[in-house]
């Protein structure tokens, strides 16, 4: 990605859509045949709360967790994250 320094052509930073990313995590998890409990065990979490927060768009996984999700779900990181659409950007 090329970043312009000219103020007249300022680059807009991408923004992750947490709700859409959460829905995507649910879809990909189900497609991979994994339960929330399976994910909890995969990450070594004592409770499933973090996974539910990801799925509900209340929080985003850390970069390390996204990398682990991509491997567990058999997809690329880019297939997990959903960016907000910006008209005219």
C-alpha cells in the first residue's frame, strides 16, 4: 500500500468493521466445523467470553489471535477481517 505525504492527497486509513468481522468469524468457524468450545480450547481460554465478544463485534481479536484464527479456520487473515466501506474513498 502506498502512502502519499502530499496533504492534498491524504490517504485514508482503513477501519475494521467489528460487527461484520464478528459475523465473518461465526461464518468461518461454522464452516470449519468448530464450536465456540473448540475455539476456547484452541486459544487456552478459561471461559468463552472473548470469543463471544469477537463474534458479537464487541471486541476484536489481537493480531496474534487473528493469525491463529486464520490457521485454525484454514483461511487467510484477509478473509477474516472486514473493513468498513467508505463512499468515495
